[in-house]
């Protein structure tokens, strides 16, 4: 279980979808590292990932770990060339590989102190969605 | 300096209510030492991931003293589910560095805590800040790879399910195995979903157990054993702990690197291996492990298993022990079990399915492929 202290430490990074971009090879690096894992360069700049992307893979976890919802739906989405893991908190019934998703704030779990916490999470954007485009 | 295995020991794998960490370590460790004629080791390396479940860290000193070797240098090596292989790598390096007799013990006691606690701790092998914070179980992380692999390579549920059928067929004859029960394909593919698409029979059980390997420098070998098995290579490689920053989700790069380096050091290739123990924590892990070892092209291993390859009689025979699925997965001990099993195959005294073998390999995977040790052994 995470803690208030651990979430606070990365709050700016989590909420701003911060990643790094390698100035030498151009790859997006997520999660951040101290060197580019693809070319070794340390010449890196911070970038914000786009809030829309596509699902690469996902799982519906029927035996979740303590502190998380049952089931826990987890997807890996391609957001601007970065693979980002997040819970799917809306539209999970329409989840397929290749589905379009957007980042929303979702209540994902409980901290060790027993507090509920919010993280960037995913909403599946269906063709039927009426409110497409209301976020950047 | 060549290095040989001059003694091995292991406990039965299972939910071993009447045995603690020290009991398990002693049973396996003393058996290995007994095989050398009770030669005291000069150092002890312990592979373990979650002894904290027993409220017990500091395993090196605890086990050295309990076994009767107070004063001997001893410490624990941790690399998640790859801890056993990592301990073998460290023990091998110690012998190569001039310590002539090293006992490597892998030990794990996962049933000391309630299952939900153990499940949560096993997920600690993932990236806490970028994965675990979102809530995936360890099965969930592997499920992400399994779905991607099946869809990218057009692998059917039946083809993936054949892995578990083969493992249970093999493990049925292993007296040390945790789950000695044959299963058919329909049972596997209709078992309860744990983390879609991973079902119950795609997953290994939660096990206790210990295994030990006594390593000796070349000039000690003849004195200590009439049936030494030579360590041709040990190679460890790492990948990102997170699966997110990896280029591909349909392969385990660290397993590929580790296997390649082990083959290079041993001067053999995949076609020379008679018997292999690969790390099938989940069906997908086993399939990716077989491909990383070069026994199948990427995307092909599950199909080959479904067609009947890698069963006893084939070269290589894979997981005659029953693998993690049937033998079980006492996580920090698993990598040492694999080496013990391959050593016994090469000596001809494995008590289950026997494979006539000159060259054997063991592949131990930590995390979702982030810390991998490949060991190659020969007669
Ligand atoms: Zn780069």
C-alpha cells in the first residue's frame, strides 16, 4: 500500500502526466529514468503526455490486492509514445485492445493510513460518448 | 577455475505447516552437505524474497548458525522470484573468486501469512511508484503480457492451455512436487479467471520449500564427489522492473540476454540442451521463457507445446519436474530447485521423469522478467 507521503512526493508528476524525452534519440521515456534506456543519453527534457491515447493491453483482476476495487481493471495505454498504466474507471465494459481512452481523475485505492486516493485513470471513449473533446 | 556441483538437497514443496524457514533451510542444506561427506562450507549464500512474512530477516547469520556453521560468512541475496538463481550466480562468483566451497540455499515460507498478505507482498516485485500504485496484482501484470502475446501472435486459448497440461503430466511423477494431479485441457481453459486472461491453471501455487546446491572449486571436486556436475555457465541479466518502458511486451529481453550470454560462456547453443527447467510462474511466463532460451521462435512456443513438443522423449525435454505450475513456486527457492533438478537429471538420479542428458539448463525469472539468471550444467 502506498502512503500519503509517497503520493505527495510525486503529485505534480502524476497529475501532470510528466514524462521525459531524450534529446538525442527522441524517444519518450516513461516512467522517468536518470538516463535514456534506449540510447544511454543523459540529455533529457521533461514533457507532459497527451491525455488521449489507445489501449495496448488490459486485464480485469478478479482477485485484487488489498485496498483496491473488485474487480480491479488495469490497462496499459499508449499516450504520445509512452506506455502508461492506469485503472479503467469508466466504460470498462467497452474495453478492447485499440480502444480510445482519455485520462480522468479516478479514485483508485486506499493508502496505508486508510485514506482514499485519486490518480490519473482511464475512461474508455466510445462512439456513443456525447462529451468528446471537453478536455484538452 | 572450473566449478562443480558436489551436493544437492531439497524439501518437498507445498504448504508445509510444521516447518519454519530455518527447518526448511536445514533440511535442504544439510542434505547437500551430507552428499559431500559432511565437508563444512567456507561461505553460505541464501536466496530468499519474503522471509519478512515470517518476521525474519538476517537469514545468512540465522541459517549459518542453525546449521552448525557459526562464524562462516553468510548473507541473503534478493531478486524477487529470481532470488534463487541470483544466489547461484553470487555463489558461483565466490568460488571463481577463490572461496573453495560455497553452499547456496534457496528458501521460502509463503504460507506463514494469510494468502491476501502474501499476494500483496508478491506484487512488491513490480514498480511501486508507477505500477503498484494503480493496483495490479502480480498475476494482473503477467495477464497484460499474456493478452498482448496471444493477440499479436494469434495464439489460441487451447494452445496456451496446453502448457499447464504438460506441466501437470510431468509433475505427477515428481515426489517433491506441490500439485501432483493430472489435468485435461478443458479443465485448464474453463478454470476460474484470476486476472483475465490468466485462469487458475495458468498460475503457479503459493508454496513453501527449500533447495540447496553445494558448489566447489575444481581442485576440491574429486575429494567431495564421485558424481560431480560441472557448471558450464551462469549469466544474470536485468530489464526495467516496470513493463512500461520496455520496447516489447511479447518477449522478456533480460531472459534473452541472460540465455545468450550463458550459451556463449558455455560454448553451446539451444540445440545442444537435452533438458531444461524454465520459469513458468504463469503459462505466459513459461512460453516466453522457452522462446528466450531459443527453443522456439517468438510467438511459436505455445503452438509447439500444443503440438506435443518438449514432452519427455523430445529434445529438449522441458520441465520434467512439472515446473513452477506443478512442482510449485517457493519464490526465492525456485531457482535453486531448478538447478538441483537439472543436476539430478545429469547424474541420473532424479526421482521423477528421467531424461538422458549431457547438457542441461535452468532459467530463473524475477519480477515480470526483470532479473533473470540462466545456468548451464554438463556432466
Ligand atoms: Zn535516447
